[in-house]
């Protein structure tokens, strides 16, 4: 009986600890690569999961990985990040729709994409297939 | 800043010299434990009779970029000389406690983790210097990982030709169709670096890849 109560308490405290930070595209739209990465890692290091409207460029993603690797071992308990992007890229569209989407991307960025970034100490794994993302969290 | 410019200039000159001599710098990229070194070893064994590097079931066995020069591959009467560049597996996280599950002591595991993180940074830095890249994936796992997408996206942005290799097709769980569906714009070859299965098709695709690099 005592055990049951203890486990209930633990569940409720770990639920409290989990913070999801929604980052609208406008928050990083005018930042350069270094500023974007600083912002993202700053939030991740607070043990928060970011849901970013939009995506990083491939070069920015590699810079994010490089910076993450530099932090592992230098910040206690930091094991790295989990990241996944969900978009409609795999869908087959007509020529007109593709042109429309490309113009929209140039004008306002990729807002029909979401990127999830979280600390590996909290996000155990992100299971992804083309149309869905499953976040597997660690029990703490 | 000045050192970085000099280093980049020197790398460019080195690349230009190698290319003029008809040598292709072929990089092996991918996540850890997919069989990059196993494939590089298979190629080296096929054409030189020796290995390039050590392999292990423990992730991040390759923690430094390693080379094998003057690998002369012949296919259908054509010969091409390669410099094979095997890179550490790219990951977004490295946890030393995972290495301890393989029986490593804490200090050894921590050292391996530190070297692994440095290896990942080194692998990323080398992306600019490749003439063509083989992206090796494990055909038994989900190909939609962000690391795979990031590596391929970076190669495309740098206009470096890519061949995707689905390794471990000797295993029952292997699913090459899933990799093809995930990356429909790229050539995908399924092989087993361990058994040598489908290596003929791999060399065929490698020669096609080289044409794009020239």
C-alpha cells in the first residue's frame, strides 16, 4: 500500500517537471545560425522540450550537432539531444501546388513543418515515420 | 580565423591535386553501428587484401577519421583509384552509461564517450572534402531518423553525389524497401558487408556515382 502511494507521488512530480516550449517561427526567423543554436540549446539545457514551428537548414542542424557534442562532458548530466522533423514532403502534389508551396516557403519560411528537439536525458527516443512522431520519454 | 582560412585553403589544394590525378575521395557516412567500417573493410579486402579499421558490436568503435589510399577498383574494364575515408558515426547524443552495458568500466566508458563526441565533430568537418559519399544505413532499423536526413541534406547542399547503402541484408528483419521509400530520389543498394552479398551491384552503383562526381 505504501509503495503504491509512493509511486503515485513520483508520477505526479515527474509530470510537473516536463515543460514543452512552443517556439513560433517568428522567434528565430531573423536570427543567424549561431543565435538560433544558442536559443535552442539554452532552452534544451533547462530540460525543456521544444516544438519549433518550421525547421533548421541542414547546415544549421550539423552546427547544432557540433555544439551539442561540445557540451556533452562539459555540462553535468547532459547527454545530447533528440531531434525530429515532421513535414508533408513525401506527399505527391501537382506542379501548381509545388510552385505555390515553394513561393510560400521563400516568403514566410517552412511553417507547415514542425521540429521537436529535446534533451536526451528526458526524451529517450523519437520514433518517426513519414506522418507521425512518437515521443518516448524516460521515467524519472 | 586566419588558421581556419589557411587550413581550408590547404584542404582545397589537396583535393584539387587528388582529383587531377583521377583519385576519388570516397567518404563513408552514417549513424553509429550501421557497418561503415565493415563495408570499407570489405572493399579493401576485395581489392587490397587488407582491412581499413577495426569493427566492434559496441557503438562508436570508429572515433577518428581513417583512410586507405590507392584503392584501385576495376569494373567492366574500367579502373578507378579511390581514397577511402571512413568517418565516425554521427549521432545527436552520446551517453557513457550505454558503453557500460557492454561491460566497460566507468572511466573507460567516459573516455570512449569523449572521444566519440570529438569524432562526430571531426566527421562533420570532413563533409566539405568529399568527392562522393556512401551513406550507410542499417536495413533492419527505421530509416526516418533525423541524423540520416541531416547527413543527406548536407551532402545535397554541398552538391556531393550520394549513394545510399542499406547494410545487413543478411538479417531477416532487413527491409530495403523502407529505405527506398524514405529516400525516393536516391540510388539505394542493399548489401551485407559481413557476407559480401550483393557487392557486385554495389560496385556497379559506385561507378555510376563516380560519374556524377567528375
